[in-house]
């Protein structure tokens, strides 16, 4: 699960990481009055930022520094009436429904800081760089040595001396060293306590020295969190931050029916039971020169309603030119699936070719159900085995 930047800033702030104040606005007028409040109190610049579940906003013009009401109005209007397109979104971009209006800060230097899982080392890893900001992907490609990766001991966590050593390596100086080290320790702690799969601050900034802060301040001004969906049952506060409007509606509908659905780029819709069989099905489609339109696992014990919903989801995808049903009846009974296919055909209709491969429990009954329905579902072919099914569906969409 992902959250918006303003929610990520709240989580960081609760973890003791310093973050500039901000407010959320959903209309131009709200944004202008939030900006006005900052102008009045601080007499300084305001930053207006589109809240969408994707980065790369800065370069796309969806993070803007403004110095008066007119500029605030113009920036807010632009963001709320244009879609945000960046390398992290599709070419269609994302609609912006919320803005963050925050105190802007002066930046002396931008750093990158993140915690994630390192699968190869089987531990958490702190990733840090003195080359933070909007070009971090480029840095990772051109100059990977500029990115530090520090494995975190599963039992001891990140110890104070490790954090300070890292802060020195990154070039923090004077009082900034302890500030940066504390932020690293808090980010690691937060990552663990909140069951994150990614906790990222980019940029972490140092502000120039001023009268109030002669050593400058270390602050987080952008944050991104991903959470482990399997842990949400014990992360009620995080789960409550879920914003369904940012997700693929088909994936949301699927999860309501206990279906695991991931939309892909191909044209062959797949309905399979079991994640392993679903992966195998995608492979065998590819082997026969086809491209799956989705991954869909109806689970081991899906109901007829869930299967009918699965067909609705697959067929609502405009890219789908053929459907492959591949069911191994273990717990799942093949005749149930066969009846669901017939019901779905009656309800949604199969305008595209449908290839069905069933094997296992009650397969005899299932074949009879399909045989009887053949006249009503002319686009259906029954396959003898998986190889035959893949060949048939690929030929049907070719
Ligand atoms: P992203 O492009 O989606 O990652 O959005 P960020 O929040 O990271 O903003 C992109 C860039 O805008 C940052 O790397 C900064 O250079 C700049 N920026 C963001 N907020 C501020 C701010 O408060 N003050 C200044 N001076 N620059 C900012
Ligand atoms: Mn950023």
C-alpha cells in the first residue's frame, strides 16, 4: 500500500523526523488561503505540491515555489486542472485531487535517505547519498559509488555509531552530524514499527546557516512510504490512510472479492486458480508467442460469484482479445468453474474467443456442463491440456 506525501510527512513527524509544516487543499481557494496563512506567519516562500502516488513531480511542474497569492493561485489552478505525467506514471498521467501547501525552506544541499529490504543479504538496508534530489535515479546509473548501502543488523538495528559514521561519510558537518544520525535511526525504527517495505526521504535537506540556526537544520521535505499489505491488519492507522481513488479500480474490485489481480500490457486475459499456476500460465502463453493481459488468481476456494466477478474484470479490459481459463481442481471443483463460466457468459457475454482448460476434481461433470453450453457460447473452445490451451488462445488472438 502507498500513501500520499502529506501522510508520509505526518508519519515521519510522529517518528521524530523534522518536517516543515503543511496543510492539504482540495480546491484552488483552499490552497490560496493556506498559502496566505504561511505568508502572513512566516513572511516567506510557500511550496505547492501535487499529491499523487508517483514521484518526478518537480520536473513535471507539479512542485512549485510561490511568493504571493497570485502565484499560489496560478500554481494550484495548474496542478488541479492538469494530469501529472512523469517517468513514474503512464503516458496518460494521474489526476491531481489534492495539494500540499507547505512552508518552503532554503536549501544548501540535498541528500537521499531510504530504508528497504535487501533480499540478497536477507536484511534491511539503509541507502544514503549526498547526491539527493530529483536526479537520484541518474546517480544510481552513472555513479553508483555515490550511493551508500548499509546493511542493518536484524537484532541490534542501526546503532548510534553506525549512523554517525554514515553521516560523516555523507559529508554532514558540525551539529548536522547528530541531527542526520538521529534522522537515520528514527527512519529505521519507523520502517520496522510500521511494517514498511520502503521508507524514503528525497530530498533530506540541509538549510543554510541563519541567525536562529547557525549550523543549519537537517529536514525532510519529501517522503515516500510503501507498506506491506500483509501487515495492514495490525497497522490500523496506516490502513486508514488508504486512498482508493489512487488505485486501479479493477484491482480494487478484485481485492473486494478475494481475487489477486494485476493488470498487464498484453491481450490475453487469464483466469487461473493458484498463484504458481497463474505464473506458469503466463509463461506458457509467452512461450507460444502471446502476451498476457493480466495476472489473476481466483484462489483455491473461490465462489461462483467471485469467478463471475473475475470474468467481469477481465472482460472490462479493452485490451483483452481472448481469454484463457486454466483451472486445476484441487479444493476448487471444476464443475463450479464450468457453471460460473456459463453464468458469466449469460450475464456479461463472451464477445472474444474463450479457451477453457480444466483438470482435477469433478472434471467429468465440468466437461458435461461446458458441452451442454457450447451452443450458447459459440466463442468457446475446450482444450485437452495446457499446451493445447495456450496454442489455441494464441492462435485465436493472432
Ligand atoms: P518529486 O520531484 O516528486 O520527488 O518532489 P520533491 O518534493 O522531492 O520536490 C522536487 C524538488 O523541488 C526538490 O528536490 C527540491 O529541489 C525542490 N523543492 C521542493 N520543496 C522545496 C522547498 O521547500 N524549497 C526549495 N528551495 N526547493 C524545494
Ligand atoms: Mn522527491
